[in-house]
C-alpha cells in the first residue's frame, strides 16, 4: 500500500466522489471517505481480534495449568520440549494479537489511522500463523502423551494443515470465486 499522504491525513469529512481509480473503488462502492474506510476497517479488525484472543487465551490457560498436574512429571524430555515450545508459541501469539491495541493507543489522535490499520493487519496475520503452530503443538503434545509419538506428530500435522486450509486457503479461494481478490500488480514506480 502507498504511504499515507498529506491529503489523506487532512481529508475533510465530505463524501468521496467516484473517480474510477482502483485506490478508491471500495470508497465509491460504500460512499465513504478514505478516513471512514480506515475507521471501518479497524473496527472490523477489532472484531476479528476478539474471536482470536479468546482462542489464544483458552490455549494459554490450558498450557499454563499442565505444568501443575500430577502427570506432568512423567513427561519425557521430548514431550517437555514440545510443551515449552508450544507454551512460548502461545505467548508469542498472545503478544502479536494484542499488539494492535498498543499500536492504536500510541498512535491515537495522531492522524495515523491508515498506518494503524496496515500494521495491525500484519500483526494479526502473524499472530494467526503463530497461533496455528501453537494449536498444532498442543495437539501434538496431548496426543503424544495419550496415544504415542507417531499419533501425536500426525495429529499435530493435521491440525496445522487444517488451520492453514481454513485460515489461509479457504478465504483466498472464496475471494477468487467472488472476484474480490485479484493478482497483485507490481508498481513500476517502486
């Protein structure tokens, strides 16, 4: 995305007139200014984060309690490594998925909504990727303890592939079918 221009920062609240350019196609469809679009996009992102944060909080709480169960002392070295790795992935996912709130708080009222939206979207995508790894690690660990290493690795891999399919592949397929995702076009001025 192009950097925020002085015009974007100082855009007046009047309605945008359709210009035919791709940059304002969404604005024209919704009859909103670029700033209104950024506000809407940030609101939608916050709704997505609410769903994700609930999942990562439940996973993190589950992992924290595992170390205090009687069976934890019977884990072998590999299982403990899976546990620690998965716990750290859950921490990283939590940090990435809460970072948009910090970005917004620091840049609040500084005319940087576009930047807040762009950075927050990237943090959320990274958080989802790490969350997928943490979920796969948790499944791997539990199934390893219950059914054995081979079953654990298989279950963890299936979990990771399922997350990738539902969170990355499915939205892209649906977007292409609906005509909303177009191949990226290289800007020769970059």
